[in-house]
């Protein structure tokens, strides 16, 4: 079963693994060859928490049978224009490209 929960600080190690997985990022990032670290993602999460309070971003962790497999989110949220950018990244290779049943 696929479920979602709010993105949390304890997801940082997953983010690092997923964002450093070229198969996961080849279509999701402008530069899929980039590498990230726990330190960079911790700084990103600090910024994210500020954006969350301002209601400009909202990220969710995607779970398959309660196991984190990726993340999705809205960024550049503009409540007046009712627009946002949406993205989905499935970080675990064994879960990418599968159909939901």
C-alpha cells in the first residue's frame, strides 16, 4: 500500500541516498551528476522548515508498506495565483516504474 507522511528531518539520510542515485535523478534534476551530503541536506531541511512555515513549500515522504521509497512536493506555492511546481522522485530502484494496484 502506498501512503504519504510529512517530510521529516529523519528522512535526510534517505534524501542523500536518493539524490545521489543517478537512476533516480536522471529525469528529475537539472544536473543528475551532482552529489549531496548529510550536511547539505541538513541545511536544506533548515531552509525547508522556514519555507513550510511561510506556506511556500510542502514535501511528503512516499511510503510503500510503511517503508520510505521516495518523496514528492510542491514548491513555489502561490496561494493568490493558485499555482505551484510539483515533483515526484522515487529513490528506491526496485519501486521505480511500477504500477499501483
